[in-house]
């Protein structure tokens, strides 16, 4: 399990670079000044959310990576997929659980017999397993996930700001080049200015798309039946 974050974080890396850069982008024109203010407000609003669902798709080492996780203060659940193989995760309070497909376990170095024995079984990840527990926690808490998604500082240049819609919601779309990478950020214009989507140029290393939805929705999950200690 300790290798889990090695690939899962890749799908968020592009968004992290883009959001962090945009939050401190140069405001040399009125358009950039508006964009800087908007992104600053969006990051603050997003960080204040009590829950949300995040879906990210990208590439890592030539394989498609996907994260689909819903997080809240006391509960979280989701699926992390790499090369078509998946790990399902849950958090209830501080307790974290995970189960993987046979193919995923083999991808991570398990022998065929080990993978067959442990596939599709729920395991409780004890906090004493510091690396595994901490890596999973980063993807199963609001603050942990956003701390990886929204770094503090970088430099960049806003190219354009325009109005559009995404997922039937009115948004302002900010395009630019940040930390040497081209990207697009969609921010809600009605209600709180939540970040709804980040698209990193597919031609760049680590390019991908991250969407955020279901802000402040009720989140509840249960202890997996038959879970055993890792």
C-alpha cells in the first residue's frame, strides 16, 4: 500500500501546479488583475468547503490514472484506478480501509499467488503503518486533498478570461501559462466561486483534467463487512 500515492498523486499534480501558479499570477493588466482576484477568491472558497467530490484523469508512466473520491470531515470513499486496475478506499473517522483488484496488486509487485489471496478483500490500514496511512489520508480528507491540489506560491501569466458554462453552471474560464505549463481553470460565477474544473494541457508532462462537484453535500459511508487488519 505504501506505493499507492506514487501514481495517484500524478493525476492531481497538473492541477496543483496550475492552481498554485494562478493564485500568485502577475497582475500587469486589468484582465490579469480580475483573474488574480477571482482565483484568490476561488481558492479560499474551495478550501472552506465541508465536502466535495473530485474526479481526476491523467497519465502516469504511459498509463491512464483516475481518481474518483468524495471527502468530508468524518467520512470519505472512492476509487483510484491505474492502468485499468483499481483500489477502493474508505475512511470513517480516523479508520481507513482499502481493497484492490488482483491486477492492481500485481502491478505493485505482489506475486500472482499473493495477489490472488488478497484480491478484493478489505483491509484496515493501521495508523502505525505510517507511510501507507499518511498517503491514503492525503486522499481521504478535505484538507489533505486540497493541500495537494492548491500549493501556495508560483508565477504565471493569464492569457484570457471569458464567460462560459460547465456542467450546466455559469463559469468564468481563465486560461494561461503557469510554471511553464498551459492550463485552463473554470470557476463558478453564481454563489460561492468554487473551482469546478482544471484542465492541464495534454501536450505537457502530467497533463490531465480534474473536476470538483457536490460541494457541501452529505457524505456517509460504513465500515466494510469482513475487513481485517493489514
